[in-house]
C-alpha cells in the first residue's frame, strides 16, 4: 500500500518513512541537476542566497524535456543522483528535506541524510513520460540560461516514488544486494 505524503517534507514525515515504502507525493517540488547544484553552492560561497528557501523542500534530480503544445512539461524522468553528491551535504545541512533521483549515494551524503533526518526517494528511470503526467504545473524559477537544467518549481499530484534511503540511513540498494549475497 502506498503512503500519500505532501511536499515540502517535514522532519516528522521524513522520520515516519522507512526504506522500501512506496509513496505518492503531492505538493511542490523543485528540479535541479548538476549545473544548478554547482551554481547554487558556488554562489552561496560568494555570499549569494540560494534561489529558494531549502527548508523541508524536495529536489528532484531531473532535466525535463520541452513541453509539446498543450502539455505542462515534457518527459521528466530522474537522473543519476550520484552526480549531485559533491553538493548534496551542503544543501541538506541548509535544510533540504528530501531528494528524488536514482542510484546509490556516497558515504558523505548518507552521513548528511542521517545527520539531518532527511529522506532519499527513487523514481523509476525510463518512465519520464508517465511521471510527467503527475506534474500539474511547471515554471522556471532560477538559472533560465541553463535550459533543461534550470531550477523549476513543479506542482505535482500522486508522484510515485520509493524510499531508497530513510532518515536513519537504511539503504534499499544495500539491503537488496545483501539479500542476494546470503543466497
């Protein structure tokens, strides 16, 4: 059974989720990929505020395709989360509540997830066109010059995801691999 949750993701909600839980997320999330992460952290080190208040927010690692006429957004599947790992601990320490992507995370990110009681969700790769149907509104809010990697504010409804890493650092990838090693 899927749990229905609303973004932004409070610490209480994050703590209630366990690795392997299936969720349907509604509310507001933001897209950001490699270039946006690099720019946000670089500008922050130069004294410029992040373009959004990160408190409890969800960042979806995606670079959506352009929308066809009459559509809100084009295909919008997840990208590999590890590409953001160099920047993620800083963003989690600044209040980020959750991330959506695919793939394993570095030890530094795992430590930051546990330290900040956040959560990492997985979206299904290769299903970008289906995921786009959950996106009801999309608008660029920062770094328009980055094209598909600009930061977008998305209003979503019943976005399907799985908890890949819970707030205690329990990792679905690790758990799945250990099950096969025991066979």
